[in-house]
C-alpha cells in the first residue's frame, strides 16, 4: 500500500494471489506507476486508488481479480492507463466514482464479469482507441452523474448493451 504522498514505481513485476487488493494508492498525493506488470488473481481489486490516490499504468495486464481490475474514487483520484488489458475480473474492468478521473488509451476491457467500464457519482472518463468486448453485462456504463467521452473505441459483443 502506498499512502499519503508516498510513491511507487514498478516495472516488469508480478503482483499475484494476495488475499486483498493487489496494489493500493491511498490518500492525496499518493502515486503508483506500473510499467509492463501483471496484477492477477488478487482477493479484492487488482489496483485500487481511494481518498485521492493516483495510478499510471502502461502495458500492464490486470487479470482475474475478485473485485474490479482497477477502481478509483474520491476527489483528486485518477487512473491513467495506456496499452493495458483488464480482463476476467470479478466485477468490472475499471470503475471510477466520486469525482475521480479515468483516462485510457489503446486499452482492452474484455470478459469482465459485469461491466467493462463503470463511470458514476460525478466521475469523468476519457477513452481513446479502446476495445470493450465480451463483458458480462454492459461494455460502458455511466450512471449517477458519471460523464464519459470516447473517441475511436470499439464496443462490441457484450452480453447486454454496448453503452448504457
């Protein structure tokens, strides 16, 4: 766990089979950077940011976690992901809530149990060139004031709606 202004940079690292979350960034100013990592089969969220924690993921695979692949919530919370895969997670590929921000580019959200991407409770998301496919419910879901802007994304073959 990275707390209250702490910083973590990991490259080519596996975070696997922990009983709770894989990686947590908690508190204002906390930042996690994952490059070419695998976050897999953890008992909670793969990567969790709360109370303003932030994460930057590049070429990272977030797979088969019991909760969300990545979850961010709270003012100043932020996830930036480039060329990442969020697949086969127990709830959503990525969830963003409570005025947090999500920015993705060229990512894959595939075969998550519920939603590919959830944006809710005043959160904002910008997605570019992403592939959202074969999720258990909707591909993209905005609710309770969540706002999403997508450009050049492919949303297909989800069990329910592509966008809801």
